[in-house]
């Protein structure tokens, strides 16, 4: 592709060299550069691509997109200077792949909790209705029914546009996508043409990256600020930040709520560990999901589907046939009469929501045994909060490892224990090995008791000192039924 065609959407500050040249590849990692490559030098949190421009030129880069030229000491490549190289990469990646998001009805889902459930069930719903669709999620990406392994909540701009192009090439009409705050902040979604955006909720998460809650909130808001006039926004009126998200939004705004007047409303008529009977906008439907937080998720899905033009009764009929997403309030029943719930809850709010649901459904005399840990190299401030919430809403608390990553598991557990009073600490079991912790919970459980295994959900690995080990909460539970 000709370089000038790749640059036509960019606000270019300066060009040094010829732009009527053929580009064979695009890279932001200098180690992947080969002759004819366009190298985009992005400033990062750990390394700065500007420090590797000379290396890219030595490897044969035909052109460089960068924010400054002070690190360039080699000749032989056209240099394009822009204000934001990461934003430029998104626009270039979109052009390189033929603007795939313009050929799809693309809906983005953002918020702290519920993104995976909403995006996945929307994808499953339109597939069940006979439409071709793609999914970009934490758990797995799909092009129609073909799975493509996920590496991040939102892939980098090159991978993302490549996946969207695969969807277009496969004839997909729709694409549903989780949009993380990291992806927005790092400009991975720059250049994408969203037809709709959905907001779930906002609670403390990723403060290690965003530094303040306000930064986190305002980053999420950018998805809605950038919507076009003919797009739609569906937001959670029950969350205090729901209407903040749609301030300055040019798109058509729709609301959902379980507590107040809104475009889409629902209430629980009956509930158990295998599903709920709901009333949604005056229509009754039984769904195979559980919990008040899932009522909100289902309302968001319903609202999005109606905005996409699907008939409301048909939407509810299809939703009634769909099951929970892997690792999201997934119930495993023991022959001994207890139930284990495997859930991805890894924030204080998510843990509280899941435990509130369990306590609403369980029998009065049954115990709630919670197994929970916190990830390493992540927001340390939420660790004591998660332990405190888990203890207050459980009969028995077992603190254990999650993904310690580069931290010592004992240090993470110490941070969690700090959230408990001396009396609560005495009542709490601390078992560093996660498999032993889950086995212990299974041994302690009796008839009608409920075990919550929180934090990892769909993940089938543990990262310890940089090494990924196979570990699946589901497998450990099933081995101890």
C-alpha cells in the first residue's frame, strides 16, 4: 500500500522524505521490522519506541511515524512527525485493513463489571437469530463460530483491525467488543467506527494505571464522547456515573434501570441458582443467569438489541435459551448437596454483588464459604477492601493466591488480611496454595451450603514469577465433588 494513502487520515506535523513509496508491513515492535516496513514509534509506560527508531531503520524500515526526531541518527527512511503516535497507529491500522469497522455494525461495551457477559450474550443472541457476527472479549474472540484466542481485553490496534477485517471477509454483519479503559487510554480503538456504545457500571479498578478514580471514569467516557450522531448509547441509570458517561454525547441516548424510570426496566419475580423469572418492560421471561447484577446486564443486552432493530419479544425468547458465560456465576452442583459458584469477581464491588446474590438465594441455615485472592502487580488499595467485604458477607472466609505474577503471595495476603479486624483474622483461614484452599472449602461444605470461588473465573492458568502454569478453578472443584 502506498504510504501517502496510509497517512491521509492523520494530522501530520512534518514530513521528511518521499511519501509515494510502497509499504509492505506495519510494526510498532522494532524486532519485527523487515525491509519495506512502516515503523510506528510509540512512547510506552516501560519502553519508548523512539529509542528503537535507528534499529528499525537498520532493519530496513521504509518509513517512521514518531512524535519527535531527537533519537534519529540514521538516514534511509521517510520520517512523519505527529502529535500522538499511538493515535496515528490506530488510524493507519484501520486504513491498512480497508477500514473494516465501517463495514460492520460495531458495538462497544465498557464499564468495570459485566462487559464480558454483555458482549458475549449479544454475540450469541444475533448468531442464534441467524446473523453472522464477531466477538472481541476477555475470554475468547470469535469470527462467526471460529474461536481466536484472546491475549488482552482489547488487542493492540494492528491485531484489532486485523480481527475486524477477518470478520468482514467472513461476511459478518455485527461485531461486539469489550472496550477496556487501557484500550481507550492507549488509543488502541482510535479510528474505529462505533455504531453503539454500552455502559455497565463503574467501581474501583485499575487505579494502579489511571492513578485516580476520576481519570478512570473520564477515560471510559471518551468512548461515548466520540460517538457519531447516528449511533446509539445505552447507559445504566442505576449507576451514579451512568448519566455522566452520556454528557456531551452526540448519539441517541437510552437508559436502563432496575430501580427507577428508564427506557428499559426489569424486576425479579422468582430466582434460584439455575436462573430467574423476570419481568422486562411488561413481558415475562425465564433466563439461565442469576443475580441482580445480571438483571442489569440482561437489560443492557435487551436495550442494545432493541436499538439494533430487533423485535423485543424475539430478543427475550432468544435470551431465555442462552447460558451464563464461562466463569461468570457458574454453578457446579455436588452430589453431597452443596453448590460451588465459580466467578471472575476481582473487584470489591463484584465480590459484594456475587455474595449478595448468593445470600439472597441460599437457604437460611446454609453456610457461605468464600475462597478469594488478589492479583499481583495490580491495584494494592483494593486488597483489604475485598477481604473485608468477603468476610462480612460469608460464613467462612479462605484467603488464597490468585495470579501473584511477580509479587510474593505472602505479601499480597498480608495486604488482604490488613482489611480484617483482629477477631475477623482469627476466624479466617489463610491458605496460600489455591488448590489446597479450594479442596478445603469443598471439605468444609455440607448439604445446601454454597462455596464462592472468586477472582479467576474463566482463566485456566496462574502466573507465578513470570511463568504461566495451568490452573483451572472448575477442574479443582469437579475433582472434589
